C-alpha cells in the first residue's frame, strides 16, 4: 500500500512538472510575450540609464555650479515622491479602461497608452539632447511619468493578455530576462563618462533609438486589432 501511495505521489509530481513545463513553453511561443518584453527592456533601460546619468548631465549643462546643480537634484527628488500619486491615478485609469472588456478588446485599449509612454520617452530624450539646462525640468517631469506609466502598463497588460494561471510564470520570466539585460547599463555609463566626456548628446540619441524600438509593441497591437476587425467583418461569398 505504501509503495502504491509513493508511486501515486511520484506520478502526480511528474504530471505537475510536465504541465508546468508545457505552460511555460506555451508562453514562450507567444509573439506578444516577446514583443512586450522588448518594449519593457527598452523602457527600463532608458529609465535606469537616465537615473544613473542625471547628476553628471546636470553638472555638464550647469557648468558645475553647485547651487544650480543642487536645485535640479532637489526637483528630481520631489518628482520621485510625486510619481507615487501619479502611480495611483494611473492604476485607477487603467482599471477603468479595461473594465468589462473582452480579451481582444482589452488589447486594443492598450494601443494609445503604449504610444503615450513611448512619447514621454521621446520627450525625455529630446530634452537631454538640447543643451539648455532649464529643459532638464521637462526631462525630470516626463521621466517620472515614464517610470510610473511603464511599470503600471506592463503589469496591467500582463494580467489582460495572459491567463491568470500563467501570470506568475510570464511575469517572472520577463523580469528575470529584462533585469539580466539591464546590466548593459554599466558599459553605457562608462561610455558616457569617459568616451563622451559626459556630453549628453549621443546619450540622448541612444535614448531616441530605444524609443523607436519600443514603438514595435503599440504598432504590433494596432496590427492585431486591424487584422481581428477584418476577420470579424469578413463574410464568405
């Protein structure tokens, strides 16, 4: 009897393991999973690289004037606190946006929000390129919006695009891969500090490249929405 019980437990464990592996493979075969991860990787790289380069950038544009640099770092700190309230508002807006929608309709609802988050990244990038120190107030504002919107959109879209039973696997896999790839920021910081001598011009160009790449997700969702609409409207002759 004991042997039968052990065999039953062993079979259950094997079936659970094979089921978990199968679920993971289903997620990894989903193009939406990889395009979402590319979007998130671009946004997260821009967010963290700007944070790491902020003080050096302000020093460069502010000609190392201590009082001026201190003013910008204070404003940056306050905007980080303010982004907590923006996070709450963003969450409420996204919940209202997808409430009562079907899965296909939910994906369509995210096209504009994804475009808007990429647009905020563009504005941060352009403010970094233009050599006017006052424009860094604009960059600080939109960077806080970018950070809050990116994380809120990523989590909300994950819950809408993937089944609830796969949410943990999908989220864990994406975060693991993205945070491994964000180690690329270390050579970027070194390149910015030494090769560019802290000149933000080419750093801003890199940010623009990340934004253009991140646009793949809203365009992909827009294409899927158009294809679904054509399929629904198609009537065989």
